[in-house]
C-alpha cells in the first residue's frame, strides 16, 4: 500500500510513455519488500535542471534518466561516479544527503551483468562493438573495466568510432566488418533491427564460435540474433541489459538488490500486453 512514508523514484525523459521501466521497477520493489513506488515523468528537452530541482524539493528517492537528458544531467549533478564522469552521461541519480545528487551510469555494467547471467565472462576476450553512440560508449567503457582483451569499434563515422574506441584506452581500436570474425563477442549497440528485419552487419561475417549480443529488444529475437542462431552462435538478447541496469539502479537507491528474474518476468508481461 502506498502511504505517506512511501519513497518515490521516477524516470525522466521524452518520450517515456512507452517505457518498460515502471513495470520492472515496481515488480522489483515489491519482490524486495521495500516501501517504494516508481513512475515516469515526461520532461521536455532543456528542462533537466528543473527536474533535478524538483527531485530535491520533493525528496524523490531516485531518478532514472533517458534521452534526451543524459548528458545534461551529467553536467548538473553534484558528483559523478567514474564511469559517468568518463562518459559524460548519467542514467541514474541518487540523493547523497544535504540536497546533493550523484550521477551514475548503469547501462554498461548492466550489459556486463546480462552476459554474466548467461555464463559469459568478458575477461580476456576479444570484443567487437557495432556502433559508437551513447549505448555503445557505455558498453565499451564497461567491457574495458571488466578486463576485455581487446575492443574493436565499427561505425559508419570513423571520427565517432575513434572517439568511442579511445574510451577503452590501449585495448581500443577502430576496425571494419572483417574484424568481426576475429572476435569472441560481437555486440550490436545500434538501433538497427528495432522493429525491422535489418542487420547491423552482413550475416556472412558471423561464425559459430561467436557470442552475439544485441541491445535491441523490439523485437525480442532480432534478425541479427536469428542469423547468429542459424549458424550456431550463442546469442544474448537486448532485454537483459534493460533488466540488469535496472537491478543496479534499485540497489543504488535502496541498498537492497532486487530479484532480476522477477523484473525480467515483469518486462515480459508488459511486452506481451503492448504486443512487442
């Protein structure tokens, strides 16, 4: 039951009405037995500062941040965790006392946790990341922190590819599609395949010894994952990153680690309702 003592966390972004986050987080809070509730607020571009002010004034327990506010929030909070500072991007805000707010980036660690849930350890392995946008940058940073042997970035814009690869330091490099075959893990960190049958690379570059991961979860089994499965590769769907980054958010807000399986089930139910 929601009461006057219930803590409130929320998503800010534009648009947010399609988001799975309320379903995930409310299921996680209930399973963890904490007196929290989660909702979503439509915050127009340019109003991130006002949203953070409202967080302070209303005493909100936490914020999730999605587009287009991640970079603006990173510039406005009082402190940043190391990954958020490097990425200049925040997807999680935590109150740390005296009206101060700290920004975190849980997207990359959420992706690593998704791989771990499938028994996949990135330490010492060669990764190939398709894309150089915000999600790709978070994944590249997390792969490097998790001990990947090498990280090759493939992107249409070479300038953006170099900037993204630089996040990995000495183990980062810019490559092309021929480098996919030399990798252990290939990740589609673009929106290619969202609601379509498009592939982020030619299927001929995939092979059976690869782990193939996608961050797209609409559809659940993207054309990229289907192509990988057809040649015998292991696959990891994009819903896992969404769930596990949310798990990390809740742990930061409440100090209690929620059950990822409960949150996964809630996401699947919501997807079934929306027809996605």
